[in-house]
C-alpha cells in the first residue's frame, strides 16, 4: 500500500572512500555499514527515495594538514540542496597537526525516485589527500526516512 513501517524504514550508512577523491566529483564511498531496503548504491554513491516523504541526511568529513579548502555539498537530483551555496566547509592548514572535522545534517523533501548524494570540491589541490580507505570512520554518509 506504499506505507513503510518499522523496522523496514529506508535507511543507510556508507563509510570511507573507494579511491582518492578528486575535486569536482561525487564522493566515491568505500563500503556500506547497513542499507535497509537497498536504496543506497555504492556504485553511484546515491540514496534513492523509495517513497515520498521527509528524509534526513548526515555527512561527516575530516580535513587534512595541507593548505586547502574542502567543500562537501549535499545534492538532490544533482543540484546542491537546499541552496546553491549550502555546504560543509573545512578550511585546512599546513601548520599544526589538528585536522578540521565537521558534520552536516539536512532534512530533504523527496518524491519517490529522487536521489541524494555528496559532491566534493577542493579549493586548492586537485584531490583529497586521504588514500583510498574503504572502512575509514572519517567519512560517513547516512540517512533515513523521517516520515
């Protein structure tokens, strides 16, 4: 009938990266922790809404010890959401050993078939300095249907 009930609520968590992410690309997620309903695709890095509703998405990233600015955009159907400039921004520095760390949380109205993903941009270097690590806990993308 289209209703979703517990414990079958669409939800997922992806971590790490499958490659060295380069600027101006979707984040290449490395592995899936859980994927209730199989609505997240590791191949595309997208969560596709199975039913219309409000969804919440979390994205967590760590910076580096080089001079750069990292921007992580939550996208809906390929467009930054909720506005063009909404982002998780990490300013990094070559001095010191403290890495910037941040998490964004976004509630998104979605129709069935809409998709959410994370877009990465680097203000300086062409790639993220972290090596491919499919199980790193530093990069996390998760979400679930609120209702």
